[in-house]
């Protein structure tokens, strides 16, 4: 069962955006996306909060996520979070089995 995690990184004076930029420019994001089991790793900027960056991070299963958490890449992420003095809010989602689709609300 896949797992999606939303991580809201918040800092001051543009620190969260600088963190996401350094993660990308250093090749760390590309390396995470190449990890076995990674399905998605993307940063987004909320329109109404310039001090927050949202990471949408999806994994094939808990085992893949556990491997990522034990990897050297995780140490790099921790180092950069400390460098930019970021705080985090985390939301975890798993797919709802047999949940009705909201197709009537989706404009394609």
C-alpha cells in the first residue's frame, strides 16, 4: 500500500524556499527520486504563505520509506533543515480502500 506524506517546512526570511532550492541544486532531490520505492518527491510554494514550502513525498510502501529514513540522503536532509532552522508539520496519508471517487467534482 502506497504512503503519501505532506511536509510543511516553515522558516524565516525565505529559509524554506532556500532549503528547497539547495535540495534541488545539490542533486539530493534527484537522488531521492531515484531511490527504490519513491513514487513522488516535489516541492510547492503556498500562494498565501511565503515562509512555507510544501513537500509531497510518496512511497510504494512502508519498507521503502524505512529504507529512505535509514539512508545517507536522510542525513543530508537533516543537515539542511538545521542549516535553515526549519520547523515542520507532517501529514501522512494512505489510500482509502473502496472509497467512492469524487469524479462529479473533478473538471478534466
